[in-house]
C-alpha cells in the first residue's frame, strides 16, 4: 500500500511513486520504446516493421524487408542513441534487426 504524506504532492510525484512502488517502469519503457520507434522512423520504415520487443537492454525489431534491414544495420549506433535521447534515458544498449 502507498505511504501517506502529510504535505501536498503533485500528481506527477504521486504517479512516479506508484510506478516505483509497483515496479511498473519496465513495462512503461517497453511501450515508450515502441512509440519512439514509430515517431522516429516514420511511415516508410513503420510499414515494414512487423514486431518491436524490448528485453532487458536489447531492442529486437522484426522487419519484413531484407533490403531495409540491411540499410538500417549500417546506422545501428545512431538509431540507438536517437531512441535513447527520445526516451530521455539509456534504455537500449543493443539493437537486433531481424
């Protein structure tokens, strides 16, 4: 159960405490990574993206186009840094394109 505070707290502080208390940050990171990928890559890449999965610090992206997979493999480090920057913290350390 959440702790009671005598002083007033903002809603963002209450939600952060709730997330921390219930260990929900990993699940929220998985959703945030999917959203960041969709925003960053745009419609061209998203049309060929069939699955996005975050496990620990590795992002697995399944693509239906081998040509696009090869093209994106050249910029893996840049994609990782741009996604982490978009998320505001270092969530992804490895990118695996399938």
